[in-house]
C-alpha cells in the first residue's frame, strides 16, 4: 500500500527521502559506468525500473479501481510519443552526459529543467510567462552557462567534461519538453504513475536494443556486488520508488510546495560526489548552482 501523507511531518520526511535518493543517484550511477557502456547501464537499470513501476502502478490501479491497461488503451499514440521523448531521448542523453562529466555538474544542469519547461510552455502557448518570471529565467540561464562552460573549474570547449555538460543540457531540454507535452494528458485525468510506467514500456525496446548491442563491451571481471547494487538503486529507487513518492506529494499538497524540495537535489549530489567519488566542489559550481536555484525560486514565486 502506498503511503498516505496525513501529516506535514510524514510529507516532509518522504520528500526529503526523495531528495536524498535523487541526489545520491548522480554519483552512484557513475559506479557501473566504470565497467559498462552507458547503453548497457541503461538496459539493466530500466529492467529494474520497469519491474518496480509495474508493481507500483498495479497497486495504484487496484486502489483506484482502474483497469491495469486503461491508460494505454485511452491514449496509445500520446504515450508512445512521450516515451520516445522522455524515456528514450532524455535517458540516452542523460547516461551519455553523466558518463563524461562530473556527477555534480550533471545534477546542476539537470536542475535547470524547470527553467526550460517554463520557456517551452511559453513558446508552445501552454502557459504564458509574466514579466517578473523572465527575470528568473535569465538568472537561471546565467547559472547554466556558468556550470556548462566552467563546471570543471576552467573554461574549456574541447574536453570530455564540456561535451558531457552539453549532452546533459540537451537532456534537460528533452525532459522539459516531456513535462510540457505531458501536462495536457495529466490535466485530462491520466494518472501520472500509469503514464510513466507505460511510457517506459514503450521506450524499453529501444533502450534494451541499444543495451544489448553494447553488452559485449562490458568488463565482466569488474562487475561485482557494488555494481549490481548501484543498478538496483538507480532503477528501483531513483526511477521507481522516488517517483511514486513524488507524485503522491504532488497530489496531496500541490506541485508548488513539492517542487521547492527539488532545489535541494543538486546540492545533495555535489556533497555526495565529494564524499563518494572524491570530486572537488568548485566555485563555478557553487556560483552557477546558486544562480540556477535562485532563478527557479524567483520563477515559481512570481
């Protein structure tokens, strides 16, 4: 049975757990990338994720008396399209990006997704921006530029870190597009968990095919219990349990209060990457992160 947020204490505790899980995921996902191709890492973590989301959706569908396949039957082509954008496009860019840049950089750049969501929503006329919100967008964009160009501590345009930062930036844009395009479906009453689960199902043939194609590149002698635990964490908790808890909080207390917690994720990732991977925390990361989060706070409160 999914938890029922009856008190602010339980709600805060659940969301703080989500923040910790998502923050830890950035350095933890780097562990299997040491011995596996990024596409193979995606294969294993999304096998776990699909199973986890299937179980959570089955419980939710039974609780709300909905047929298990009702979401897919109602909007099949919308779900296919969203699956290609949010779970193929985004996840391919994410895993390629995080394999090339630091965990802290990756988390800070992905944290800019709400900025791109607001901008794309304005362009696609889903939600119009007010004048003060443009100030928040500009502030966040300045932070993104700082992290992308100098997140490794120096201004470089040709190294691997810069390429990883750019891939993460495109990933953030893909996730923002997925968020904007999924909003009309969610507003029509499509359950978020069902939409997520079947979107992942639609994406699995491509993610799985890419993973199987690169499976031979795995250094199996280096695959130990830590690798499998990292894949279970990323697939089962980060894209499984945490997403379910997040959506429960959105439904119970509203998106604005819930979204405020997401601002903590990149800073958890920075600290976790420092202790788990030995990544240094640069002034550029701190300054860029402050600009990104400050801009998002201004955007949400305007």
